[in-house]
């Protein structure tokens, strides 16, 4: 038995709650992972996991051992990255998940410069607006807009997305141009609904001008759960949009979208990079976080307010 492989397999089973999921993330067979954990338990002469047909739970001894295993795995990673070649050129596989518009418009176009600096990092990038189980899916980090619902995660605030309200000229020709946000509650106006992953529901938008504060729910004929689909629906004239500046800018410049209610302000949407607690932050993850933070410092600086 390779003790390092066994400890890594055990830790992954604890994190994913499943031998099958652990095997998938380690690129091993389920049988191999099961045997490694069994051999580890035999060597330690203690039961680390309680297994049923439906789930795997860590025992009290297993939980205590897991915390020590994490430190051992972190020390091994530190030892490798402390070598001059590894510390100056982080390497390895990094699993991340990012919102689809952010990937398409900001992150992916900037990746050639990232790879020029870090050619030995392999990025497996999930591109979605869904709720990701960071630990269960063995994802190293996620980039997400809005306040984080899982307070157990570690997070870094990397930007603030300034928001505006927009509509396609074709929509405004048919429905008219609203002069006040309250008009969006009228029966002849439609918004494009966005279904947030945390709730699966559209949420009202808070807007304020002077002493007036309102929340706009609006009515939708279409609601989607993906940022690119949301933008496409607005460009097709299916309703009014609330968009971050970086998404709206090229379409506003081309005349495909018209800004509305420019005298009104919307609270900016915070942007975070979140990663698992008690997980060692490797060199490759640190440089990726710094790279994303640097990009957002150019596109959506934290704390900045629209002039």
C-alpha cells in the first residue's frame, strides 16, 4: 500500500461523501479507492468511515485523522512547490467554475497571457451559473457574483460589478420607453427574468434616486438561469435587462442596447472567488486568484462607484 495514495483517497472520500465521486476526481477505479481506504483502516486498526448502501459518513476517529491528513498533504505540496522550478512556475491541474458571461467576455480572452506566464498549469474550467458543490465536486475555486450563501467557504472579494438597465431598440419600439422604473410593473412591459442558482427564482432589483428607493420585480415571458442566454434574450427584444457594465458596454456602443433610467442607481454586485475551507491553497491556486483579481481590477474594481 502506498500510504500517500491511501491518505489522498481517504481525504477525497471524506470531501465528496462517496467512493464513486472520489474515484472520478482521482481518475482511479472505485475498487482501487475502496481497497486503499480498507488497507489504511487495517494499518491503523481503526474504522475511519461508516458505509451504508446510500452514503458514507466519517467516524469520530476518521474526522480527527482527516484533519491531520490534510496537513500532511499540504506539507507535501509545499515541499514540492518550494523547489525553485516549482515555485517560479506553478504546475498541475486546477478545477475552477466561473459564470458564463465572465468566461466568454473577460477570462478566456485573457488566458493567452496567463499561459504565457504559467505554461504548466492545466485549467479545467466549468462555465456555468449553477450552484456548484465545491467540496463534493472537488472544485478548487469558483468565481461568483452576489453575496455568498455558504458562509463556511473561504472567499476573496475581487471586484464590484456596476449594473445598469437596458433594452433593445426593437423592444422599445413596440412597448415604448419607460420614464420611471415603476412603469416596468405595468402589464404592457416585460423584463427578462434571471433565475438565481441559490433559489431558482427571479429576485426584485433595488433602485434608488435621491430619497426614493424602490424594488422592481417586473413581469416576464421568459426567465433563464444562464447569463449568456439572458443577454441573448434581451438583444432579441424579449424584455428589459439588468446588466453589469462589462456585458452591456459593447452592445451599448453598437446601438443594440439602449440604457434606461440613467438617473437611478443600483447597488453594485460584489464578485468573489470562493474556495473550500481547510483546503491548502496551492501555488497554482494562488496565482490563479491573483490573476483573476488583477483582471477584475481593470474591468470592475472593488469599491468603485459609477461616476
